[in-house]
C-alpha cells in the first residue's frame, strides 16, 4: 500500500463512508473512490464491503489496520518533529512534568518566571517519565521535570532538589503524638498499603525497600500515579508511600504525613537534550524550579 492508499483507508475507517472520507481529506468523492479502487487492485482483495448502505471493513482490512496504525504513528512523529524544528528558538518554552509535579510545583514557579519574562510563551504538559523522555527526543518539549534520571545518551539530567519519600495515612491511623515523626520501617508490617504500578520508576526501589518488612504490607490496590494514591488514602483505603510534593497537597484534616526511617531519598531532575545547551531564559527557569522545589521539600524536615 502506498501512503495515499493508507490515508484514504484510514479516512474511510474513521468516517464510515466515501463521502465522509472526502470531506475529512478535502477532496472529491470520485478521487477517494479511485484511490480506494487502486489500492484494492494492488492488494488483490477488497478492503470494504457495502452492508445495508454502509461500508464495513473486510477481515483482511482489519488485519491490515494493525500495521497501518504503526505507519501512521510514525508519520505523525515525523510531522511533530518537523513542526518542532520550524519553531523559532527563544520565543517559547515547552515544559513537561510528571503528574506528581505538574500541580504542586509548576503553577507557582511558572507564574513567577513568566512575570520576569512576559514576552516568552510557555507550553505546559504532564506525562509519565517514559513518555516525557520520548517527547524530549522528539523535540516536543524543551525540558522535563521528573524523579528519575534518564538512561539515554541523548539526554542529560540536572539535579534540582533532593528529599525523601514519605508515608501518608488517614487521620487517626497513627497516634496524635507521632505525627511528623519518623516512621520506623517495621511499622509498615502487615499495614494496608496502596501499591504503585510496576510502570512507576520508583516502584522497584520501594519494593526493595519493603523487602525487610515481615510480614509484608498488604497491597490490595495498586495505582499508577501518586495523586491517585493520595486520593485513596484520603478516602480511608489505607496507607501510601509517595513523593513529598504530592503528600504536601493532602488535607491535614483528613491525612497525616511521616518521613520514613530509614529514609528513602529521591531527587528532582530537570532533563534536557544533551546536544543543546539550554538558553539563558531556561536556565533561569530551572533556578526557580530548584528554589521552590527545595523549599517544599524542606517543609518535611523536622
């Protein structure tokens, strides 16, 4: 199949008709029909059958669709990269952050920075670390804020702040006189713990940390984001070991925070492309992130 065949094929799959595909692609219906007919002639089998006035994909078309989607995704990546390369540097900054940082750190830091550089546009996004690294390599973001150092030669990480993971529990789970005091690891034995998805970069570290706990915590619920873990704790579903940025956003009326003992350290990184020195404005932004992040983390040092 040629690229034009693929474009027509997908347009018909999206709209369900030749006329809909023509409108979607801004071409005439005869042009769509002609390309579809040519594709079917080359393939040697029909792609669609008309059933009660509608076009239905054949079994062969459904099989092809899996591979067609891969080609389309690659083409979209090429288009996104081309758009990024056309972007004039210095006039905008695109920042990606993991969900744990997007709500707690980004808003006040960006507000401070944009007042200093009002002429520069800012584009913010939130995604998991793996996706952010891909976005950087595709030049879709200029900097990514994450709690995981990248393992890629095309990326470099700058530490911005350091802290520790904390335990979060529903109000009343711990005695009032223990609030804020270090939580001995043994106290997690048999505790109802909200687990982290295996896709989380800190999940393996946390699992290793908890290996010494006997009996192990009871994990009946696993989540993909720290914010969801916090919400589960706030609902009374159990305890969670999460990043301090997310924990500090919990309501003191419904939750209590305690640092772990021994501590489980974390580092906030700003990740950029290794082949590009950050512009002056971005360096200033990272300084704002670093100062504000460390100030938040220091709130947990007792």
